[in-house]
C-alpha cells in the first residue's frame, strides 16, 4: 500500500509545494486537486483554464522550490488534518508529508486542458514511460462534476448539510436516479448498435459494483427485448500446473496467459456463429476443470456477456472485429472532495466498500482484507487500469451519499482491528477519512442499489 500516491510522503510533499507555488503564481485563484490518474493527479484552477506556458511555469517554480530544500513545518494535527506551514503559506492536508522540500519523488507536469496532470510514473533508464492521456476517464469525471455542480454540491460538507437538514431521502433519490439513467442510456447505446454488436465485455477494479451493475444492465436490455447470456472467464483457467509463474515463482493467476485462450477464442467464435458449444467448468478447490461442461448456444434475441479483469484486454480476442464488441469499464470514481485541495482517493472509497462487504458476508476480518489489498492493487495495475481507455463507455459506480451511508458499517468493522494489529495505521487513516462524513440512515436505500452489494439486502443476492 506504500505505492498509493496519497500514502507516499515524497509525493505528498510535491503536492504541498504545488499548492504553494500555484498560490504565488496565481493570487486570488484556487487550485483544485480533482482526481487520480494512473500514478498521478489531475489538477486545475477552480475558475479559469491554464495554458501550456502557465503549466510550464508552475513546473519550473515547483522544481526551484524543491531545490531550495525549504523547511516544511508541521504545525500540528487538528480536525482530521495535518497543518503545515511553508514559508508564509498555511496548508491543511489529509495525509502526511516530509519536512524538507528536497525530499520528493520525481515528477512531471503534463498539460491536460483545462489544467494539468502531475505524474509520478517512475522513470526508467531508457527514459520516461509513454503516457496515454486518459480522455475517457476525464470525460467521466467531468460528467460527474457537472452533475454535482448542477445539484449545488461541491464538497463533502454540502452533502453533510443535505443530511443534517433532513433531506437525505432527496439526496438518495437523486443519486440513484442518476445511476439508473446512466445504465438505461448504456443499454440504449447497445440496442442502437445491435446489428454489429454481438458481445458485451465488462471490466473494472475490485469493489466497483460490477455484479450489481451487470444485473441492472441485463434488466434494462431485457426491457428492450434483448437477453444477455453470461460466460465466465474464470471457467477458462488452465489447470493449475499449466499456469505461468511470476518472478517469485508463485502461480500468476492474474496473468492473461493463465487462461486457456485458444479454447476461449474458438468457443466464442462458434457461439457467435450460432453453434452449440460445451463450455468448461473450473473447480477452484482442486485447481482443475471438472469432467462436466455447460451446453451453451445463443438464440436470435440473445447477446453474449463476458465480465472479468481481462475483458477489455485487446489480446483476449485479437482476431475478432472490434465492432462486434461493446466494452464497458466500471469503477467507483468518487467525485466529491473534502475541500479543494484534499480529494477522497478512489482507492480509499473502494477499500472501505470491500472491508464492509468482506466483514459482513465473506467471513474476512478487516485485517485479512488489508493483508490482501497489496495483491489486489498489483493485479489491478497489471491487468485492469492499463486497458480502461479501450472501453466504449465508462460507468462511475460511486454514489453521492455512499461514504455517509457506509460510515456506521465501516466503523463497526474497523472496531474489530485489535490494538496490536500491524494494520492499525490503516484503521486510523480510514476512520479519520470517515469522520468527515455525516452518518445517514440506509433503510430507504433501494434494494437494487449498487450500495446493497456491500451492505446487504440486494435483490440480486443469491
């Protein structure tokens, strides 16, 4: 977890310096740290666009500040914040930083209208890794931000005020209606392209709500006379002894080549031609396929649906026409910031979702969830995030009220972390983040809500 941008002291130090130099260059303007992108953060001014030349000047001043090895004074901790003093600039931060400006990670500023990306991608000996501008991710965030702006919601405090004033039901209805409309719009897009589209591919990181999203999308498609038939990538695992190993000699179950790609590709081709196939069934206990198979055939009003971490990988089905696929990427891209320069990291929101669900329904203690998180994140970085821009549409599964709703559940789960646990720092960090959210009653949360996947009561629970 030390690799998370918001948890690296050196990266937090850069962000403090960025806030300082931007205030000095643009007095009267407010810098906002909006959302994470790969190994970086998208930033902009709240009320105006930045030119390429201005971004370049910010970078120059930031490097000069770090070269001066200036003192960063920790004034204290209060109200959930670390309070820092950088010269005459006072900054509140959710996460700690170093005390000298020279102690930073390498960085670059990439102009990305209307602002820039501060990128921490590690530089290799041969130079800087190529950077793919996240156009679809940015468009999805922009849509979320526009919704929030239209609703008069800018920060967590605005949502808290809704709840404190007795309007939590109104907030809940709006949030759920926004998602239902989005899912309905995606279904309409698929129906409009039905002549070419033969298959829906869905991918996203852990705790994105893929299961509920897939069920709700299927319902919307059936309303339009189209029935999705699901095929599981998990059933195409090779027998355990055939699975490739990672550099440490462990089975690499997250590798694309842990799947029987030849069989998968042939059976999908046969299904799309209307043939009957016998799909495999994988037994995870024995680590091998069972002798039994599933008979599958696609009818005239049926469409194939494939969901998994490799679903958007172009190498999964390389010899098929791209227009036969409709690719969907789903993630919980939490849109609200605590304040302009303190964002709520999407990984924290997903970790809270997963901690609650694991504790309530999967028999995993919070310590067990935290111990697995590094492996989960490595898998996402390797197999999920790199293909997110391959999608036709990106769906934001976060809800305006979700951390308010999750707070009581999460606090109860985190209370189970013993005082001598090596994960106490994670517990305290998550509790601190949750303290900014006013708790709300969840009894009126719809039973088809994505949130129900994590707190229980879903109509899709089996």
